[in-house]
C-alpha cells in the first residue's frame, strides 16, 4: 500500500508515514487531508468527498461502513516545528557521506561489504554520533574490533566529519521511498529517512 507525505502546520514536508497512521491522525483530528489545490479536509469532509471521487490514484480503503479515498498528503494540526536542517543520522546517510569508502583502508565497497564502526569503542564511552562513527569494510572492522585505532595499529585515512546540511537534498533524492508526483510541490524540506538513535 502507499505512503503518505506529512506536512506540518506551515506546510513543510516533515516525514512520510503509512496510510494507516495518516488516516488515524486525520480521524483523531490531529491532521487534515490536503489535496492538490492545497485545500484541507477533516475526516468527515474527506469521507463525503471520497464517495464522489470516481478515480483516486492512491486507491481506496473499504470498511463495512464506508469507502474512503487514500490520502496522499496530510497536514498536521498540532505539530508546528520546522524540520531540522541537519542531515539525519542514518546508516544510508553515513554510507553516502563517506561515498561508500572504508575510512581505515580508504577503498571503495558495496553496501553489503561495509559496516559502521565506533572509532572510540562504545566500551570506552565512544558515542554513536557523526564525530565517532565511520564506515569500515569488514576486514578492517574485524581487525580493529573493540580497540581504539592506536591500539589496533590502524590509522583513519578519512576522519569522521559531520555532513553539511546542503547535501541532505541529494541524499533525500536517493531515498528508496518513491516520490509521488502529488508530493512534488511539498517535498523540498522532506526528510524521510528514519533517524538512528543517538546516544
Ligand atoms: Zn577497510
């Protein structure tokens, strides 16, 4: 089934969610359905409109009581925070940031040949953050194990850095989420990769 683009109150795209969650938010009156003309609808309005739409590109949800058109975009009513301009701390973004290179040997690998490595091991208080996580190939990862680079006799060829937020757009566009044409006008600020948990 389809994903739904979520806007905040200022109509900034803030995330992508499942249609189930989207409809729940609308049903609970926490969000409105947004159409292509930027009109907003409550659950009841949308349900009534659904009965009149003969072709909805995203399809319909049918319950014993009614048939409702799948929304493609919703706008939150309560949430008003602007999206963070930071690049999300995700595995994908880390791989992208280091261009699929192992930061220890400097060679390029495929996704399946790479791992994430805590430069200062977690057991020594190393944090899970941009400044302590690098991409590493499996052999380098095994060699380093639970040691600091110095202890393992290894040197980082690529130092850990935090990406500039501008690269976010490029990363977003490589996201596996399929960008619906109906989202185009809203997506400039969308960040739909889920964030890794920071410590
Ligand atoms: Zn390596």
